[in-house]
C-alpha cells in the first residue's frame, strides 16, 4: 500500500484513504459519508493496527468523564456505522474485528507500517484502487457448480498483520473487451497481454503499448515468459473444438513455433530449461486439469509427472531451485457446494508428493517466489463470497514443509486469479475479475426457433440465478445473495423488485417446484467453515408461509420434480466421485434409492442433470473433452437404458434443462475459444443456436410452463490486470 505524506496527514489502507486534517474518509478518491464519532473511532484504531484497542480506551479518548451519554449504545452504534462505511461485516470482518470482552482490532496494515510511524513519513503517495471479482459460473446444477468450480470458495482463519505492498493497476479494458490473458516479464519491464482485439506488449514504466505482429489466424494468449525475456509460451486452440496447444512466440512477432498439441497453463522453470504444463482439460478455458507434464523448453522429451486420480489440478508453480512443483488439488463433492482443496508439492525427479496446506477457499493459482515464499489465493466467506485475496506461506526447501503460518497479503474486494511474478520476486501481476450474473427474460418467437432481445429482470449488483417459473407464467423463482447470503426470491416479470420467499442467516439455494406447482423446494447448504456435508431440503408454500423440513441427506447436490399428471421427484447425492439418485416424497420426505442410476464420474459436468417433465428420463452430458463432439445422454429412470444425442461442433456442454413440452433440451455450450452460447437441442432434429454472445456469458435457460418465455442466466463483467510491488 502507498506510504503517506506527513504534510497532508493522510492514512491509507486497502482502497480507503483517511484525511485527518479534513476529517474525511475516501474510497478510491471519492468521499464516503461518515459521522464524527465513527470517524474518531476509526482514527484511534488506525493508530494501532493489529493491536486490540479496549472499549475503555475508546471511552477515555472519545467520551470524556464529563460527557453524559449511554456509552455502550453510542460505541456500538459508531462501530456499526463505521463498518457500513467500509463495507465490512461483524461476522466476517475484513477491517474492524470485535475481540470478545476486550475491544476492537484493526486487521490490515496502515501505509505499510503502524500509523504512529506513518505520520512522520515523507515518502510520496501512490493511488489506491478498487478491485472487483469475476468467476464464470457454469453448469446447470446452478449455484452448486457456479460456486464450486468458480474455484473453491470458503474462508481462511489465520490472519497475520504485515507491511502491505503497494498496488498499481496495469490495464483498464472495458467490460466488452476484457483482458483474456497476461503475464509480467522476468525483469518487470513489460506486460504481455491479449484481448479480443489482439496480442500486445506494454511497457510498465510508461504505459506505452504496441501490438505484437502475429499471423492473422493465430489467436495465442501469453501464459509464461522464457528466461531470455524476448519469447513467451502461449496457449492457442486452432479451432473451437480443438484442445489448446502450447506455442513459442517472439515479442518481435513472426511465425509461432509449436511446442505441443495438447497443453495449457504452462510454467517455465527458473533456469529456462523446462516447461511444466497441464493436460486432460477439465474446463473449457483450461486452468484446471487432471495431469501435470514436463517437457524441455523446445518441446522435446515430454513426460507425465502427475497422473490423473480424478482430482482437479491447478496451475503448477516451479520452486526457485527448479526441483519441485507446487500445485493446488481438489475434488468436488455435494453438500458443501465447493471443492475440497489442498496445496501440494511434487518432486519432479521422484514424483513424491508432499501435502502443504489444506483450507476451504483455496484457489487454483499460485506462485513459488524467491526466498521460498508460496503465494496463493483464498476466497472470502459470506457475505464477501464474491471476493478472494492473496496469501503467503514460507516453505523449507529441504523438508518441503511450511515454516510459517499463512500471511494475508491483500484484503480488498474482487476475485483474484492468474498470477505471474518477476525473477527477483518484487513485482506480482494478477487478474481482478468482476462478474454480474443476472436473470434475463425473453419471449420465444418464430415458432420457438428464436427469442426476442433478452430484458434484464434483476436490477441489483449481486448474483442472481433462475430456477423455475410460477404456475401462471408471470414470475420467476431465483436465488440471490443480495442480502449477503443466498436467499430465495420470486419476481414478477412486470415488476422491478422481487418478493422474498425464504430468508434467514443460512445459505438457501436452488428453488424448484413440486409437481402441483404450489410448493417451493429448496436446499440449505452447510456454512463454509462447517465440516459436515449434510444438506437440508425445505419446502415453503409458493403463496407464502413458514418453511418446513422435507429431508436431510449427505452430499445432496440437485433436486427436480416432474409436472402433473406425472408425480415424480428425484434428488441426487455425490460422495467421492460417485453420484446416486433417490426418489422422494416432497410431503413426507420418505426416499428410496434408484440403484440402477448410480454411477462414478470424474468429469464434474456429468454431475449436472435434468428431469423430463413427464418424470421418465434424466438428461445429462457425456464426458466433455476437446477434439470430439459432446453429446447428451438420455437415461431411462425405469431401466437405466441410454440414448446418446450428439451435439455436433460443441466440445463442452455446461448445463441442460428440459423444454416445457419435453421434446427438446435447452443447453449452455462453450468451446475452447471465446464465448458461450445457448442451444436448443431437439430429441430428433437439427440443433438450433438461440444465443451466440461474445460479450456476455450464458449460464442456462428455464422455459415457462406455457412454453412462451425463457428465464436466462446471463452475466457481464470486467477483467483487468493489477500489480503488487515491493512486498
């Protein structure tokens, strides 16, 4: 963080600045309204960052003995208003922590040192910045996969104060031209990046940016610099269905040199002799796979270092001595709505694996810096689940074990991914993404072969996911975290605001209707810091009323019902890569397993399923992979027989939802290149592309019972690069 000028008596922490002389709190340079008493409390806390300030000390400083007020009430109100101004939470504090029976503690460093020292400093100021999150949610298990594979949400508890690095924004692309890939050069002079308009090289000191001249057909994305500082390893998929390959590209341009046909997320070793990379793509865009490979820098002698065991594997990071690779590994399971993840180190020569750290919220990106510092990301817990931040641990290079507790490097809004670092470890570049998932509504036109222009229904700036229509086809049921945690809402298409159906302090997701369409069934998932994966299914009348328990089940991940006259309700449970199906009664909660449907899966997309309106058939996607067309599996509930429905030209099917008439399926599909699309796939007939949008993501679509409307999850967002210095 910037160090502050004594003359102006300014204090900075995160994206905030306090002007002691003017008595103002500013956020990204804009004044934040804060009353006098909360401001005074803040200034006292800033004097002792990381230390407990007792309530008695605050009383003596701010409420003298001759002041006649209800001190407890006044202080509590001041703390509450201060947290509101900072966007903080008492349950999940980012700035102001309540220390039980003692007082309060300011959690983040101020100007990189204690405030008492800052007030005598004369180092120039650099601007702070606000970061916002992205994270494309995919999959029709809705929030289940959206939250889970957005990468491993949760919360880390170990917080240790330390001097904060300074922040600097390197790119400022608009939402319709997001940065797709970027990496900082070993000497810290350049940022190589790509967006939809091309491949660029930016001088970090001056901001001067020049395009890299490459063949017109080549859409490579920079991923890792070679040690000479003039060449990069890039990823590129030659066609929408091809697996991405790795290519050597010169910053002077020219013809790229192919290194391998199948690979993503490359990492060049410190001495430049080897490249580690991932294979066995588990995501349309790479970044998480199931195998780690190593090859020579020219692409020769490729060899597998880590074989697939069904776990998702994150981006590999070389140790400073080039002998080991660190990576994040995790497995998706039901119930907790996240991936169980841990940091690991694998010895390249022996392939021996050493576990390092296990914590909920662990991300897939990491860097192993000089001085044996491992830098990684952790997602925040609700109500800050849109955010993630950078953390660090020290590693013993001999024992390959942590030698320090985790240290928090940042404490800011936004979702962090895609880390790269200079060879001296002083500059770290990373992405800050934002995503705005909303419910859009469109009318079906031309006999169902097209739709009108989608109109945004949900007007908040939080996450909204549609799941059902009301029986009169006038309202959409969705879950949203607009209250901080996910709750269940209903909103009429003619209204601008929703009606709360089920709330509280727990996470409520996936609202669906019973066969008679009068009752809403939804799931209550465990909190992120709970070890259980037991999920409760609840019901609440659509017309309103108190919720009631239907059943409890471990690993419950999805549930759907048919439409009368069919009377079938099914839920699924995931345990260690195995998915099991159960038929249940939404009134009594009684359930019976359907053993003929049980199966093992390693591809998380296969956990996504949809029940036909007549209750006879499950639709799920066949294992998705590049270099082949994906397909829909139609599985008979009666005898588990299967029919395969190919979807030509599409390697990835992200979500599936039956059409109202049961004659076709709405599918969100994507490729190894940009964009996502909404398809309508008839059981017999030609696949129709309904939405093909390169600027907005398409999650899924729910058709109204009368077949005339669609509720669509679409998301816009931004993606830019930031840099930490001198940390």
